């Protein structure tokens, strides 16, 4: 009996030792990204699928808003540690290269069967390069487009979404309605009692993004070619901002001080919405409550088509554990190979095989965004990006946008102030 008991103990200890050893064999990867909307849930589902298919690897996804996420990334690196995989946007890579925090990916591409240049949209691939070296692997692209309420357009007698300034202003007039059913320009219209606005007007960083699109439509340049000064054309910059400010304070087409842009569109407070494809999941969900929506290209208000855009990519931090780099690469390659599933987040595909597939053609609302990709304009990829464009601090971008849109400040004054501040930041060592 004693021998039997001893045997049971020994077997138990061996089993426990084996379990601990098996647990020690699991490689844990830390993966950071800023997908705080519905797209975060989709990325978590992808991570869960990978973990289930690869029991020897456990990927932990950490999500918080992009700007504070980058602050945390810099703080972690200063302490000598980093996540194994860091998601970001193409326009931010110069900042982290300059800080010495991310590694080139040239060797990964050379050995990869997934990340091959010919498989990707040219712009998506080119955006991953900085100073002649590839520093990130692409996941998607996104840009502003126009959402519109089909029923409200029909009620107003508007045959198609606006594509230029004249069409836009007329649609805005017809879609803005006061409590008495009157429109701006009608006798007796009451701007203090509007029950339906034509369109949203962002008061956060997306207001600046809209300005950047219109400024590019005018052919404007923001940063000098050498990256050392602001070269804003003050007349064009003022013209672009004035158009946006007038939508709120002159045309009464957009609410002042708006905060929940997508919700206002879904509930019918606004008839149009300028936002990115990441809002598509929310629109699809709202169909159950009767929302009849569609998408169109961002209107060409001025001389040439342009829409603000960005994208997501994967970078490999310098201070990550080098012993885990192979597993980190394998996970990112799996995400690249399975990026069709990422489209559930609303983000746009950048692989030709997905764009050309019949499955993609069946997805509602995406095609107008994809058609606009050649006109996508990104913010300058410069080392001092965060000091000028961060949305969680009083950067020149945020101060200018909020003064003009929230406070109805003099546009040219704010443009001049912002440009002077940008030059001051860029000229500092």
C-alpha cells in the first residue's frame, strides 16, 4: 500500500513537472495597438484565433488610444523594454526611427512569402519606407469619405451625393431644417432652432484632417522639403479653413461644438457624415433600427481631388526580446495572410487579391473608399510629428482646429500663429 501511494505521488510530481515544462515552452508575445473602437474587438478575435491555432504561442493584445499608447511605448523603451510588435501609422515611423525605437524590416521582407511588393497596392507599400529603408509592414489604409442617409436624400429631392462645392452647398441647404421645416436662406429660418443638420463638423483632430484635405485640394504644402520650417500658403490655408468654419457659422449646415459625430448621423440629427471606413461596422449594426445609408467619395470642393488618410502597419521595436523575434514575425505574417478577416473592422484592403475578389465586392460601403486611395493624402512623416500633430496635447494642429471651429476665431490669424509655432518647433535642435 505504501509503495502504491509512493508511486501515485511520483507520477503526480512527474505530471506536474511536465505541465510546468509545457507552460514554460509557451512563448508570450506582447502586441500593442490603438484600436479603441469596434476595430479593437476584431483584432482581439484575430489574436484569439491565432492563439488557438498555435498553442506554443500566446499573443497578448494591449489596446489604448494612439497618442497615449505612443507615450507608453517611449516610456517603456526608456526603461529598456518594449512590446514585441508595435502597431502604428505610416506617418509616425520617422519619429520612432529618429528615436532609435524601431528596427528596419528589410530582412523580414526578403524571407517572407506574404509581404511581397507585387501583392500590395503601390501606395501602401511605399508608405512603409523612410529614408530609403523599409521600416514597417503594411496592414491596411483608410481615409475620409462621405456617408449619407439615403432616405433623407430622397425626402429632400437630392438625386445623388454631392461631388463638388456647388452640389455640396445646395445639398447642405436642403438637408438643414429648422423646427418649422425651413431651410437656410428661407424667410423666417431660425438658426437657433435647427432640428436636422446637413453634416457633422468635428471639433477634434479630424477637423484638422478635413482642413488638410481641402488645403491639398488647393495644392498647398505644409512642411518644407528639408523638414525645417512651415511653408503654409496663408491664402490657401485660410480659404480651406474658412470653408469649414462657414459650414457651422454662416451656412448653419453643421452643429457647433459637436462631439458624437457617428451617433448623430445614426440617429438622424445629421444627414451626412465625413469619417473613415472604420465607421462601417456601426452603420451596418444601425440598419436593424432602420438606418438606410451608403457611402461616396470625399467631395472635391476646390481644384483637385484629395482626402485625408492614414493606415496601420506593424513595427518591430528595438528593445523587444530578440529571442521572440521569429515568433513575432510569424504572427505578423499570419495577420497579413489573413487580412481579409480584418475587413470586418471596416478598414480597407491593400492586397490586390482581396481588392479583386468577389467576396470584397459584396461588402457594403467599401468600394468608394478604395476608389479614392490614389487621392489619399497623409500628414508629413517627420521626426517631430508628435510635437506638431498629436491629438492629446495642445499642439499647433489642435490649437488651430479648436480655435477656428469651436471658438469661431479669425481664421487667418490662427493660420499664421500655427505656422509660426510649427516653424519654431521644427527649427529647434
